[in-house]
C-alpha cells in the first residue's frame, strides 16, 4: 500500500483542525485501504470533536509526519497513544 500526498492536503488539514477546534464535525471521503475492512476506500467518514481521552479500540483521526490519518487506537495510557490501520 502506498500513501499519496495530494496538493490540497495542507489546506484540508488546516480546515479540519480549525473546524474541530470550533466544535464543528467534519465529513470527508476516506482514501486508501489502511483501515479495510472497517473503513473502505471511498467511504464517507464523520469526525466529531471530542473532549474525552481516546481508549483502546477507538477509531481516531491523528496527525503525524505523514499527515492526517484515521486509525484505530491499540494502546492508550496517560498522554501516550499508539494507533495503526486495521
């Protein structure tokens, strides 16, 4: 599987961060197969702002050096969290 950097990725990230900080949910189409079969390429996702810490098994949007990703939490304790695709 390969990751694709789109020319609008930076703008998308800025928009998502801004809306979530304002308490506004974000909907978009998933791209890629890293969460298959739970989330298929092209599925519509809704990301809601949350205030509670993520728990093991939750599906979350995280930001890494590779950009924004939607992955499952496999470990969460204190302020540490580890995620991965299904």
